[in-house]
């Protein structure tokens, strides 16, 4: 039985599948050729990450598909309900990348509060000729300890982010449309742990209270953060989106940055991905990464193994 991992899969995932008798193909097939490749090569399982889209046209064109798998949490690039209506299993790995995404959130937060994203652009250009000028320009850093982090969406990744914030001595607030309260357990290296309970609150009050805001929700039909929401925020707020593009109105974000309402932003995802808008890419107040939230060796190993386990359980 053949599996096409069109956006790649970890070696550990491949080994687990091959051990159970599956043939794993990691050839990268162009989006418009996926259906033909699946049919011509008798593919039973199609695995994707965020790059390949599995819409109704592919599902209709590939009647022999038994499983569509998403390496990661978000399912917005798969017509999940339609696939299930056709008798196809749809699987994903919602917990495997939470820690990696949370760490990237803090990479952007640390970058923003110490201006690392801008310093790393300008030091190679001016470090030898304007060292003292750059030192003065980046001298007003701030600390995370004691500040309030507002988490929009306190699911798995939001909780992983909350744990790291607690370790840094931050105050936590959260909003979520389906979770009223959640226990956050922070485990230490020596086996000890602490647990605290977060009671969620309305979005409006979170926006007013938070010093920093991090989004952890799936794709939405409309913006969660737009001009009205920016107006509610504290001055000099920092905002991070490592979840999905389209959660933040990027035009409103640029205006808020220009108006000095927002101190900095960190973006791993974009409205027009994979071709982000130039005003976003060139803004010196935005820390940028190319949708790499789950792109750690450890997360990809967990994703590959979890996908393999689910496929084996379903088909063997």
C-alpha cells in the first residue's frame, strides 16, 4: 500500500510505516498534478502539511484514497467534511507541534522587546560606522517578567505558550469561545511542578489589559484583530501571530504600528501567504518568519510518528 507524503515526513515516520509494510513516497508533486500522481501511482494515503491543499476537486478525482493526513493541527487546507462524506478518513496531529509553536512565539516576543529583528538588519550595514548610534536606538528594551500576556485561544498551543509565560514570571489572561477555564501545569526538570487555573474572559477586556497578545486559534471567516480591536489595546502593545494568516487585518496592523499604538508585531503567518505583502515584509517593527512554527526536528519527529501510528491503526 502506497503513501504520498507530499510535503515531507520525518525519517522516524517513514521507518515506522515501512516496518508495517507501507511504501512511502516523498516526491514533491506540484499542486495541479497531485490528483494525477495519486491515481497513476495507486496512492492510498495522502499526507500534507500546510503547503498542499486537498480540496473537493482532488477528493472527487481520487476515489481510491483511503486516508488524508495533515501533519500539524490546522485543517483549513483540507475539505475535511467533504472527504469524510466520501468515506475517507481524515487525520491530523494537533498536539505534536504545540511546544515548537510556543517557543517561536517567545522567539518573536524576545526579538520585539529587544529590537533584535531590526538590529540584525542594521548591524551588518552600520555596525562599524554607527555603533553608538545603533546602541542608542536600541537602548529602550523592556522585560517580559511582570507583564501581562493575553492569549487568544487557550487550546493545546495556547496552553504550551502559557506554561512558558509562567516560567518567565508573566501574568496570564486568556479568552476562548469554547473553554471557560483550564488548569495549566508547569513541570520542572526535577520532577516538581506547579499548577494554576486560568479563567477565560471576554476578548474586549483582554485587549484592554494585555501588554502582549498572542493568537492561537484556527482559521476564521473574518478578522479577530482589526482597526476596532487595535483601538481597545494599550499603547505600546506587542502582538504575535504564529497561528493562521487572516486573523489580523494587516492594513490595520501597519497603521497601528505607524501610529505607535503597537510597539512591535511578530508574524509567522500572513494573509496572502505564500506571497506576503511588501509593506509587511519591509516594516522595521515586524519580526518575520516564513510559517515555521512546527518546523523543528523534534516536532517533525512527533508528527511523523503520530501520523504513522494512526495510519497503521486504521489500515492494518
